[in-house]
C-alpha cells in the first residue's frame, strides 16, 4: 500500500512540475503580447485557407496534367507510367489462393526468348493500365453485346424468318461464335501484351493487307455504332415521353459515355460490369415471366403453349426456297447481336490475369449462347407470332418494336414492359460505351502499327489514348441528327458500313489461329509453349471460317434480291446491306498499292513466332497444372464443381 501511495505521490509531483511552468507561462502573457498572439492566429487561418484553395486547385491541375503524354513513352516503344511518372503495378485479384494457383508459380515466362519476372513484363506492356479484373471479363462474356441486336433488332428478323428460322440461324452462328472465342482466347493469352488485340494478329500471321483493311473496317464500324446507339437510346425514351426533343437525351447520354471513358479502362470496366449485371438479371426475369405467361399463369390469354408455332407457323414462306432464304437472312443480324464477344481479346492487354481470366470467360461463353440467346428467343417465339403488326418496324426504330416488350405487353401484362424497356435503355448505353472504348483503342493500335497518323498513338499519363478518344467523341456528335427528318436515311447508311464488318473480323481471327498453328508445326515449335489451347482446335476455326463464308454468300443473295421483293433485284437494298464489302476491297487494294506488296499471304516458315509472344515454359506449366489439380482433389467438393462449370 505504501508503495502505491508513494507512486501516486511521485506521479502527482511529476504532473505538477509539468503543469506549473505552463500556468506560469500562460499567466505571464502581457496585454501587449495578446495583440501579437491574435495576429499570428489570423495569419495561420489565412494560410490554412490558402492551402485548402491550393489543395482543391491541385485536383484540377492534376486532372489537366493527366492528359499529358506519359513520361518516358514514345510512339513505338512506350514505357508504362502513371501521372507521377512511376510504373503502374497491376492490381492482382488475391481473394482466393486457389484462383491464383495457375499464375502464382509462373514467376518467369520467356518473352522474345528472354526470361523476365512479372514486374519486368509489366514494364514492357505499354502505357495502357491493367485495370480489368476477372470478374469484369466473366460478366463481359455473359452480357457484353446484349443490346439492340438481340433486344430490338430481332423484331424484323422474326418477321422475315419466323421463330423456327430465327432459332436455326442463331444456333448456326452461335456454334461459330464459340469456336471463334476459343481461337481468340488461345491467341489472346499468347499475345496478351500486344496492343490492338485480334486486329493485330493477321498483320504478322496471315497478310498485312488483310489485317490493315479489316482493322480499319472494324474501327469504322464502332465509330459509327456509338452515335447509332446514342440515337437508339434517345428513341427508347419515347416509350415514356415524346414531348421532349430527342437531342436533349442525346446530350445527356453523350456526356455520360464520355465521362465514363475519361476514367480509362477502369471506368469502362466498372460501367460495363453494372450494365451487364442489369441485362443478365432482366434475361433471368424474362425467363421466369415468359414461362408463366405461356403456361397461362399470368396475362389474359390463358394457356398458349406452342400455338404460334402451328399458326401462323414456325417458318415464313410458302416454298422451301423462301423458308431457306428466311433462315440465311438471320446470319448477319445474329452476327451483329453476338458482336463484341471477341472483346475478351480486345481487353487482354488491360487485364490483370489474362491466362486465367480469358479461358474462364471463354468457357462461360457457351452458357451465354445457349441460355441468353437461344433459350430466350425460343420463349419469344412462343409468345409472339411472326405476323404481329408491331414487328414490321425497322430494327431499332422504336422500343415498341422489341419482341421482348411485345412478348409481355401483348398478353395483358402492364407494368413489366416498363422494366424491360429500362433494361433495353441500359443495354443500348452499354453497347455505346463499348463502341466508344473499342474504336479509340483500335485507332490507337493502327497508329502504333504505322497504319494511321502518328498523332493517334498518344497515350496520356493515366493510360488513356487521348487523341483517339477525341476522334471517337467527334464521331459521337453525329448522334445529334436525332431530331432531323433525315435521321433514318443517315443511320441506314451508317449501319450499311458496319453491317458485315463483324463477319470479316471473325474470319480473320480464325484465319490467324489456323495460320499460327500451321506456322508452329512447320517451324517445329511445341504447342506446350501455348498457355491455353482452344478446346475445338484448328478444326473448330476451319468450321467457323467455312460457315461465315457461306453466310457472306447468302447475305449477298438476300441483299440483291430482298425478302418480300418478289425476286426483283434492288441496287439500293444491295448497298444498304453489303456496303462493307466494297469498302473492304478498296482498303485492301489501297494497302497493296501503298506498300507495293503483292503477296497473298505470309508463308508459314516466314511467320514471326517470337516477337510479341509470351513463350510459356512447358515443363513449368505441366507442374503448375498438376499442382492445381492436386489442390482441387484435396479441396472442398464445391470448388471442384465450380472449376468444372466455370
């Protein structure tokens, strides 16, 4: 007790020693010093206010400075840098040790024949920041491209082909798309650091002229799609109001798309993730409601079943030729609806973990083809007859033309169509967002390859292709003709430019895959160097090329002798549906004359299999795969199920 008391006394004595001088100091302040004290206080307050003003101004200054060229970068050999001039490090998804197993032990991968650590690899991958994560690519594989093509554009196709022809056409094109995504996934992992993605592959794997022409056509396609989707979005609003000028909504949507893309790959990925979540939820809700309506559990028509497949029928046309023509007429629309599926490869150079994310998303593509497209269109065919008057409008001309809205509203359900229309609006904005992002990256990659003016290869400190984005924004201004009387004429021809380019792009992806495998065989290289192999192999790519060439031939037939034209030839219909082909041929000839290169393709033994390629260590990959499988065997059952299906 005495010890505790002494301790207390000691502490009290110590505290008094410290406090007393302070009291003495405070008490000794003389009146004349009080004025000086308050003057210093006011000065400090002013200094703090000035600091806060400078601090807020620094945000604006940093934002403006972020558009300056990345430090240490130049046109042809950019070095990764952020706004501070330091090398940006990719954000790794470390939420699960199992998810990172395949990449954890790949500490050294040979690139251009030189072993490099991941940090060294990241420093050589260009200025574009790697902000896209596996969760983004999964949703891209499921929802990207679900826009006017599927939700609105199929209105005219259903009217021309009938529900049976619609399903057959989409099934054929869906089988091609799965092969395309597999080929795209294999090449994207190998060339994950190659800016420009799949548009660059034919330049060194097939033929430079073919790569040049298809890349420019692809760029023009998405430069035109962005304003098209913005106008479609303004027209979607007309479902609720027609008293406001369409240009008002174009301004709102235009600014929204530009602001999203100012945040670079991260802004694009997060916005697209949100859009895709909404679209997938809408499709799930439509599944449930459509089944209930068809069975008579909702609406005013009672049990419907397969009524419309019997009357008016599954196919439109009185003769087998007319029915076949209706089926082949769906190919281009289906390609447009499946469009942007190849975006997996487009974003490979900006993904945190391409070797895991791309194969996983490619595997999920089959679910999208089966459920999002084929199953939902089958339900639409059960609920909407192809003779419906509401299907006669042009694709995208009005939201009421959407077969998904008709499938619900025509059977007496009143509230749900508003929700579906809202998701259609988000879907259109999603496609516009993707078109803006894609067109700017393609234009930048063309400049880096020397196939476009060098000013377009400008990459700022935040990893954005600023000048190329400016061009995309200028093309978006075309959307302000939404209130013009000639808007339908303008956009009919804009669609004619982009109509077939999707098929040409897919053909070059598959040709690049075939030529890559051929070159590997001729040059004696092992496929063990490939980080991910296509599940359908070369034969899948060959099948896709064959079917798409047949689709081009069929589309030529439909374009020059349109359905419902009585077999008469129409020049206007031909150019409205086949304009992309003359543009492609003109670009191809222009490159041949410009470069004076008259070879048809690059010989397999001359294909460059070293530059730009990630050459994986075959033995190390086998070891990683065995360890990964061992961890799955020893892990919980649900992880094995998840790995098999996802």
